[in-house]
């Protein structure tokens, strides 16, 4: 297995992957999804906390399976193509993971798409779930062209809801592609949303965490329990609306329950994962910097 040694994402280290015990599976990683949580994870702690295993979602091939063990979708054998989430240390060539976190990869998904499906998809699903978005409602999604935002657009459409999606003008086409009505960031955001939704918005889902997005959400949605953020926890605590995150027990429990449904939707072609670019594992530092500082226009994926 290879993983990153320090907070600068500068080094790879080599060590033997433990064989799977009962209830575990070893996967040769073909593709590893990249998410903001990855570089945030490496930014915490001091030098003594490293090496750290980075990466929460992968797609690959089973190379070993523990005795009397089945994967989450049933069965499982050496050579099967799978995806896994939530794992630890996915930026690797191979890793041993709990079998309940491993699912058969749909034939219709390539490895890159499969590796980018579940973290963003589960986050988007939870945002819609905890705000109670329903058929016929109009909602606003801040950061609608990002990985989570694009999944929200698609899942909201499946619910029969309409999305006003904030984005830069260069990303309007992506928002519209997945059924949203794009509006631009910047001064006057609240009024532009009101103009796009003259009957009002029922809920606000914040994927970016900037004050502009939070302020507009608070002005547009009177019910605090119908505002949710994944990026502005301090504002949520101060203003009385909800923040969610994968490390929170309630969020983790929900996201674990929705994984099979998201895979089914993707297999049926009803949930797409736009992939912006792939990098070899050895260039993970460069890929992480691109993810941290820019808007890649889709998922970034590491290839082993």
C-alpha cells in the first residue's frame, strides 16, 4: 500500500497490506476519488500525527476476501470489480477494508465515475433529506456546479423539485445541464434569486460556506430547519441552522444507509458523475492543490 506521509502531501510510503480477516476485503485500487475532506484531513495536527492515510472512496478489483465474508451488495470473489465508501487510506495502490463498505461496481460505470460517486452523492442526499425537500418545491443550492451541487441538482430533479443554483457565469452551462436555473455569485445575489424564484424558495442548501451564501439563505428562507450547510459550521451554530458533515454520527448513519440506492441510480443512468481530470497517484500533491485552489469542473480522480 502507498499513502501520504506528511501534511505537505510530499511523500509516498510503502508497506505491506494486511490480509483480510473475516468481514474484510482487500481491493487493488484502480481509481480513488478526491474530495475537499481529503486535504482538510491532512491539514490538521502536527508533524507527530503523520503519516496519515488519505482518501475515503475508491473503485477497484478484489484481490482477497476474508473467510465467510460477503460484500455489502452480496457475494464477492477475487477478480470482482467493486467500489468502496467509507474507507480510510484510499489514495493507495491496494488496501484492506471492511466488507460492509464494499459494493459491486455497476458495469455501466467506469472506475473513475465509480470512485467519485458516493461521498458527494451521499452528502447531497443528506442535504435534501434533512431539509425535507419535496415534489413541486423550489430550492436554492449555493455552489451548484461543484461535485456535491451537481449531485443535488440531479437528486432534486428525481424528487420533482426545482433548483436555483448559484455558480460563476463560466459554470452556468453545467448547472443548466443538470436541470437547474443558474444565477451568478456576487453583489445582488439575494435579489437575483428572488427574481429567478418569484414564488419564493422553500429551502437553502449551502455547499460553499461563504457569508454571501449564508446571508442570502437566511434572508430567503424563514424556517431555520430548512437551511443546511456543509461548509459554514460557525455561522450555523451562531444563526441556528443546521450543519452536517461525514464525521458527525447522525450524518454517517444516514450516508451509510443511502449508498446502495445511489449505486442503483447511477447504474440506471439517473445519477451521473462528471469527471474533470485524472492524475497518477504520484501526482496527488499537484491534484490536491488544484482541488484546494480552483474549480476543476467535476471530480478529480487519482489513478493507481
